[in-house]
């Protein structure tokens, strides 16, 4: 099987992003997002998703983190869509429950071709370090829209916002790992009764 890789460059007046991914990687990450906490979260996706990720972003973080976090989610989704191609032979669905101490999250994903995000998560702080907590949903929204995936992200419980956010990103990685896996029993068929995704 050909390695499923993609490289995307996305430039706006707010951010300049290059990202490369390998869906058949080993979880290696080279991260320079300009947002240290997002580097930590992208590392969780790579490690737990077994996806190699290389990302560099030059963004207007002198304003705040919003544009960088959202646009990296968009670029990651674009790369995912490109790497999956027509999605023939993949498992398509993935889900994961991930705990971290008192926090527990669930992420469910469907590479349906129909983008949508249902983000049921509440936080109590505005920031974790310098990271704007509200941008967590912006990352997930950008990813879902541009990966053409349905994503349900649910924070089941938790007290520490760092732990809550980390469980969401780890669960996304684990759900991706399952959903993008090639199922040999499909023999390269599209995982859809419609014959198209």
C-alpha cells in the first residue's frame, strides 16, 4: 500500500502555515505552532494517533492565539482530507474515551464527507498558561470542516481545564487512529452503501 501522506501550505494575512502528515507513521512530531500549549496538544494527536505531524506557523500571536489555533486546525483538516484521498478501504468511523486523572472525554469521528462539529465541553478558566481555552473548539471546528468529517467531542467530567483539554486532543488522536486504519476485509471498497463519501 502506498504511504498516505500530504503536505499543505496555507497563507493568509494572519497566519502562514506549512503542515505535513503521514497517516502511516509512528507518532513522530515536529511542532512549531507559535503557541506552546498547542504544540503539546498536537503532540498528543501525533503520539496517540500514530500520525507523523510536522507543522510550522507564523501567526499574529501578538494579538492573541485565536488565528493560529483556528488556522492550524483548518490546515490539519486539509492535510487529512488530502492524505485520505477517496477514502477507499478505511474503517471510516473511530471513537475513543480518554481519561486523565479526574477528567474524561469522548471523541467520535466519521469521515463521512459531511462536515460537522458537536462540541459539548465546558471550561472554567479563560486560559491555560497563555493558551486561550475558547480556541479549543475553534481548532476542532476548523479540523472538522476541512477534513470533511463529522466530529462529536464530549467532555464527560473534569475539574482541571488543562486535563480536560488534553483528554480531548488525546481522544481525537485515538479516534483518528481507528478511523483512518485500512480494513483489509473491505478490499479497497468505499465504506458506504451509497458508493461515495
